[in-house]
């Protein structure tokens, strides 16, 4: 199923923060239910990040606005009406866009390399941590057997790669001060494994607010990877540097590996 012209317009307005609060909420709901739309939003967001890093996005937008204005002047037409665009103007626009695309591709490839390294680090970390120890340290005093059973089932769903199911169970899992950090950690981890790093970040931040040193350490590490995956280099770098310099940190070598790809 191909995206419609209206959907592409909405993507542009969404990424430019031009939608009303109601329209934005509606569009974000569409993103969650439409994998093709979600993938296209991610592609366009990543490409914009490349352009912004090169300092040329503003010039591209100005050129595009000038091009649209020239079309409106030369060929005024009702909204959505089909029109023939002057070939020589389109040719000039395409040439300019091609130059910008070539410049942006280098940065995009660089970001993809860092993201790929984060994927590898995530896979290696998860393979060494089955989360069985998470259940062992899960509070028992004052916690119902049903809550513990649901948490166990969520862990099993996660281990089976059924991340959507794990997310559904964890979202409705009752949590108090004793268990909320565990819920936030596994929920954030499930979102990260489900390639929804933006949703994982706030949960992993909350998961660090725990008295368990082990849980705090793991939440911090996966938060770092979530920042890398979400192209938030300025937040990922300080954490990566601190972890990579800490010989006692269980993820030191992985942090050093990821760090070399994004510095």
C-alpha cells in the first residue's frame, strides 16, 4: 500500500511542528497503527537530521519555498488541481536537490553506522542478560502473586521476541513504589527491542530511580543505546564516555565500541 499525497503532506507538517495539538495526536496514533507510515516518518526524520547537521536544511527549505512560489505565480490553480510544471524549473530544482542529497548521504551513512553498532551492542547485552535475574530480585513482600505472575509472563513474552505482547501486559501491570522501577525498565527495554527508542527513553530514565544498583546500571546502559538509536548524540556521548572510562562497569567494552562510531 502506497502512501497518499495527503499523508506525505502530513509527514512534512508533523516534522515541521505545524500541526495543531489535536491533529498531531491523531497523526501520532496513525503512526503507531501503520508500519509503512511509521517507517516513512523515520526515514524523513533521519534525513532531516543529516541535512541539519550539515547546516543546509534552511537553504533547502528556502529553495523549495521559492520553487513553490514560482509555480503558484506562473500557474495559479485551485487546491489539489492537477497542473503541468515547467520542465526547466523542475530540472533546476532537481539538480539542486541532488547536490544536497549527495551531501546528506554521507552523514546519513555515518549515523546508520552508529545506529548499527548500537544494535549490535544491544543484541550482545541482551544475549548475556536473559532477565531471569530481574525476576529473582523482583520484590515479593507486599506484592500480589498475580502481579508477580504477570511480570513473569511479560519477561517470557519479551524473551520469545513478542515485544508487542510484553508491552501490552506491562502497560496494565499495577505498580507501586517497590515495583515501578522494574515495570519501567522492562517496558522501556521492550520498546527499545521493538525499535521504538523514542518511547523507551522516558521509561528508562524513570527506571534509574531505584535502590537496586544492578537495575540502575542496566537501565543507564539501555538508555544510552536508546539515545544512540534515537539520534540524540548530545545525550548519548556523556554517558558513553563515562561508562567507557569505568573499568568496573559491566558494559565498559561495549560502550567503548559504540563510542568509536559516533565521536
